């Protein structure tokens, strides 16, 4: 039975009891009951008036000092806001509570519990798939191109080229490049087709030589004795021997070639006009349609591959996602300094958020109360505390009944 009905019933019982005692013949027992019911009725009516006066005017009559909540609505709201901001939810208490909490540890425990569920992993996979599918690659590619081109135009090309050349020399990449060229050349020179080509070329050039006298006779005699095969083999052997000599670390020719390469590179890096032209050409090419189509195609391919991988993992229950999450948590567990830094940053961000938005707590309470009309506000308060207030009426009726009997006994 609801307390409101019980309170009404207590008032009705006292009124009925008082009415019945008026009709009964007079004796001591009836006299005591009459005093008890009379006092109980007065107490019940008085408490009903007091409880009702909190929320509305009794019987709709604007009696002074009734409907106290509505008349003091603004004071009550301001008192509530002040209590919440300065006592219940003040900034110091919130910050102190946050500092005592190990936020990352609690978050890690919660995430681990959630990631252990297959439904969570599948939901994460679906979310990632949707996010990847909705990535605006058409908008991202021009931004990437513009950023790269802008960076190239702003950079100091001369310093960049000199640093690159210095790193190449220090890393012996120039020697590795030379060895690569020599090996490829030797591989080409050692072929039979190359020997035949060299022999044919030597014979043709030898026949074109026009010399007179003894020198001309010697050249013609040499050409008559040497066939294309022999001249090609001789030139091939000379070429291979020369390449082998250059490939030796202590070769003077090798050092001379490397020296000339380095000189040419540094001379090229000092040509500002040429570097600027190349810099501008490279930036323009990056912003060109060909690069746009290339990047867009590559990103589309990566997206399709990533979506396929995520879909396959989703069908397996999100195992890959769980392994990735576990790897991240293990890595954090091995780096307590990183965890402490993350904890400090998270705590600082939350405290800053509290400081900036603490006043919004009161504003939110006031806005919600202001949006409610008087009837809704009264109904809400009655639903929350009205049930307990009705017991005042019940207790008033019972207490009045007992006091009435005591007073009747004293009167006797």
C-alpha cells in the first residue's frame, strides 16, 4: 500500500473514530477514545496541511506561506547549485578523487574484460571496416600532394643535396653504385654476343682508317691477319681485364673514378639555378594528375586489402584484433615509464577539463529545472520525496491519538 493512501486512510480513521465516539453513550472508556481520536484528527489535518503546503495551495486557496517550493523555486535551485559546486562536487574533491584513481589500470581492466568477448571484437572489426570504407581518399590525396609539394618548395635544396651526398660518401654508397655498374658491365661484356659485336665493330672501324705509307701497310696487314672473332675476343679480354682492375679496392683508376664522381656531385650541388629548377619541376610533378592517379590507385588497393583482412578476421571472431590489443598492452606493461607519462597526461587533461567545465554543472541543473513547468516540477519532487513526507501525516495521526488519550487521562 502506498504511503499516500495510508496517510489518507489514517486521516479517515481518525475522523470516523471521532464521529463514532460522539454517538456512543458517555463513559470513561469512550471519553478516552474520543480524546484520542480528536487529537489524532487534529494532528492528521495539521500534518496534511503542512505537507500539502510544501507543494501547492491547500484546496487551491492562496493561503499565505503555502506552495513553498514553487514560491521559492529560484532560491532552491541556487542553493542546490551552490551545494553541488561548493560542497558535493567541488573542483578540489573531484581532482583529489581523480589523483587517487589509477585511471589507466582501470581502463585497461575494463578493456581487457570487453575484448575477451567475441561480440566486442566483432563490433570493433565492423567499426574499423566501416571507418576504412568511409575514408575520403579523394580528398586526402590532393592534401598529401599539396603538403609534399609545399614542403619541397620550402626546403633548402642545396643543404639537402649536400647532406645526401655526404651521407652517400660516408656510407660508401658511391662505391657500391660503382661496383654495381662494373658488375653489370662485366656480365654484359662476358657474353658471346658482346664479343661478336666488338669484333664486328673493330673490323668496321679498322677498315675506315685511311693511312698511307708504312703505317697504312701495317694497319692493312694487321686487319688481314685478324678475323672479327679474334679481334672481338681480344677486345673482350681487354675490357674484362680492365673492369677487374677497376673493381680492386687498391686500384688507382678506381680511386680516380670515385674522385671524379664526387667532384661532379658536389659541383652539381653548388649549382643553385639548376637545383631550383629541379626543385620546382619535382614539386610540379608531384601535384600532377599522374601522381594523383597513382596515389589514389595505391591507396584504393591498400584499402581493399585492409577491408578484406578485417572481414576475414571478423569471420574468425576477431583474433587478429585481440592479438594486436594484447601486444599493445604487453608493450605498455614493459614500459612503466611510458605508462606513468600517459597516466600523468590523462590526469592533467581531466583536471583541466574539470576546471574549464565545472561551472557547467550548475548551468546544466538550472537549465533542466527551468525547462520544467510548475506541475512537472511538483510531480517530480512528490515522486522523489513525497512518499516519505506522507509518513509525517501517518505519524501525526498516531502521535495525536496517543497524546489525546494521555491528555484525557490527565483531564480525568
